[in-house]
């Protein structure tokens, strides 16, 4: 069930219940005009405890863990609400298709999937709601990338040159982040620095290993994975760290350093030659599309109305291939039912590629616009192919785009959290209503010589 948990429950944290009042239930947090119930928090916390059943020593005390889990639930609420504000939605049919894929990936029937969810302590309604939230957030991230992220040919050329100069070494990294808000005050900066220095002291004295400290204290999205950043070549590491990392030994930790998101510690876990890595691959997609052209002499509102009508017909059960053959204005593909064959993400432009990458196999996009006009795209399949010279640029472009997206998306989430009204009412983590907490709600580590981190609000 590992795939099921990872793909549908997002480390167990996104399993959310209905907000309808239940006997003896109470409000754990108010998030703008929404609420998170204590039952939701308890259920999500139990999911984490179950996943760490054999690694309980890596988890913080229960009250601190609940604050971390509650913050993730808050962020889910904010992202789902933002998606709704921008008109993004996921249909029941798309949720059904995602559930069917999860069952197939785990070699289960739908009944077996229902039984497995029940054995893991959840209801299928909660599972379905959680999956819908995940799909909506994916669509929000996809829309964000389309509007904010671009990679130039010059950036690709520079990265390829850097790779050639750096050789084939690869580095596996992990980090711990103590986040600071935008326009942090001197007091907030001092508190963040005290916290990161306290964490570093615990690691240096051997009282806690790096991964356990990341799980307990890091404000990063990968905290529950021990802060693991995966394998990266030197060209994929920020310039400020690249020279230092290339001279480090595995196990060494650098920092604390101050960056755009706050203070961080960075650990070199291990190194390898690229020849030891799995064959280099690039993601390719197979999809079909329908185009309604816009431009000079075309009534924009009529084009939009036409694409909306076609999307409604498909949503109502009409065959995508038949609709494309009859109606698509892309003459090169209409005769093939809109089939585009196999292509890399940016082969048909960043806007189109972002839409395809954000879909699941079999899923149909909402109408979206490019320079050519209005599109509907249906993703058919995805594969990893070995990268020869002809694909290496696409791989590098994808890597740069993902790195940019990580940075911009993290900043976007911080801004959204800072603007939100969040009133935490649950247990030791309760705080007055706030719109911009001075630090993320992970617990504060002790100042550097304290022997162990006491739980405290953040």
C-alpha cells in the first residue's frame, strides 16, 4: 500500500474529514472562513504515527507533532481555497478516474481498495475528499508554473557548460530550514538564528542525528523525509553552496546560513560518480488535443464558448477522439483524433507542457489558452526514456524549471500563509488569532548550549 499512501494521502497528512459538526468534536483551528476539526487533526496525526511505527524515535513529542500536522492541514485549506477563488476545480469524473488508477497501481479492485482504506483507519469518503484536495492543489501548482516559470535557451546552455566543467560527480544532500516571514523584524531574525544554532548544537554534540532533527524542527516541506533533497549535480546546486560542497566530506554539515526563506543547515549525505547512477532519463508524454484558434478576425468570446461546449460534451461522456476529429482546428492532428504522439514537456511551449504534466493518465484538462488559441488536452500516457544528446537539453530544461518552481512555489505559500487569518485553538499549540505568525509553527529549538529542545510555541 506504499503507493496508495504516497499518491493519495500525501504522507497521511491530507486525509481530511467533512466539516459537518459531530458530537463532542471541536474546532482545532479557524482558517479564514473555514475550520479544521479536532477529529481531522487526530486522524492525520494517527496516520503519521502509523507510518513511523518502526521509527518513533524520529518523531517529536505528541504535542509538537500535532502542531506540525495542523500547520500542514492549514496549508491544504489555504491552497484549496485559493484554487476555488481562481476558478480551478476537479470534477467527480476526474476523482473517479484517479481512484481507479490508484487501485490499478496497487493491483486491487475498487472493493479491495475500499477495504484497505478501512483497515488503515479511514473512511472512503475521507479518502475521496483527500484525493480531490490533492488534485486541486496539483492544478493550482500547474497554473502557477504556467504563469510564473520560464527557462531560456541561454540558461540551458549555461547549465550544460557547467556540467561539462564540473565532471560527473553527484551529491546527495539534506537540509533543515528555519523559516522567516517576508520583511522579518530584527526580533524574528534573532529568534530564528537562536533556533537554528540550537539545532546545530544538538547535532554537533551527537544528541540528535541530522534526519531526526529535520523531522522534528525543519519548516521545509520535506521535513518528514529527514530533509532529504536527493541527488544533484554541481550545476543543480545554488552557486553560493556549490564550491563548498565540492570540497566537503560525506557527513559534514555547513551552516547556519541565511537565505531567502530563512536560516538553514545543509548536510552532504554521500557522493557518487554519475556512472553509478541509474541511466539518465527524461520524461515524455503522449497526449491528444483539441484546438479552437484565436487571433486576428476571430471572435474571442465565440472561440471560448466553442471550447467550453466541446469540454462539456466530453465531460458528458462523448469520445475525445471523435470530438477532436470533428472539431479541432489543428489540421495536422485532427485526422488522428488530436494525437500528438510522444513529446517532452516544453516541446509545444511552456503553457501546453505545464498543462499536460499536471494531468494524470486519462485525465482531460479544463480549457486553457496559448498563443495558438484555446485548447483541451487529454493525457494518454507518461514514460521515462534514456537521454541521448537529442534529449539532454530537454532534461536540463526540465531540471531548471523544477528548481525555479520549487523556489517560487515556496515563496508563494509563505506569502499566502502570512496573509491568512489563522486562529489555532488546539491544545498546547493554541495561539491568538493571527495573520502573520513570526515564524512557522514548528517548535523552537533551544539556544546553543541547552541540552534538549523543550516544546514551545513558534
